[in-house]
């Protein structure tokens, strides 16, 4: 990288490699965390997730990652079976976690900032978190 920077000049290196890499990293982190953001927390990890709608080539290109709830319910399924074996979340989790099925809405929720939860709080945000009793 240093040799490339010296050969092209630092300005060219930043424009050609650094800025595109930072943009890619930011978009990638949004897409990875969007399935868990603004969802329930707790012991039942497989239900603390959401699925987002997506169709056609993008589903295939992203290996059906939008079927994230199905992935959590059956983590051993290969990516190409996630759509066929779609599973819904249990009712209390579906109500809390599936407040949107659109990527752009989920990303806007994520960009709005985190919900802070303190361990000593009994129920800090009852509109977001489910306490599941076995």
C-alpha cells in the first residue's frame, strides 16, 4: 500500500482506494446489522432478529441474507433453502421485531441511533423488548 501511495501519489491513492474502501465498509456494516437493530434482546437469540423483503437477483446475490429470521430459526440450512423453508417468528417477537420489512426503513431506524439499555433497569423500553417466559 505504501508503494502504491508513493507511485500514484497520496491524493490519487486516497481517491482510488481509501475513500471507496471506507464507503464500502460503512454500507457493509449497515447491511449486516440492519437485521438485529431495533429488535428484542435477551436469552432467545434466535428470535431477536427481523427479516426484510427482497426479491429476485438481489436475494440470490446476497445469498438470501434477507431471510435472516429463517436463518436464526434453522441455522444449519444452506442459503439456497432459506426462501423455501421460510419461518415466521413467534407472535410476541414478530410484533416487536417486524415493525418494518423494508431495507430503507430499517436503515433509517439504524441511523437514528441506538436504544440504550442499562442492566439495572427493570424494563427500560417496554415498547421494544419482549420478556419471554418459558
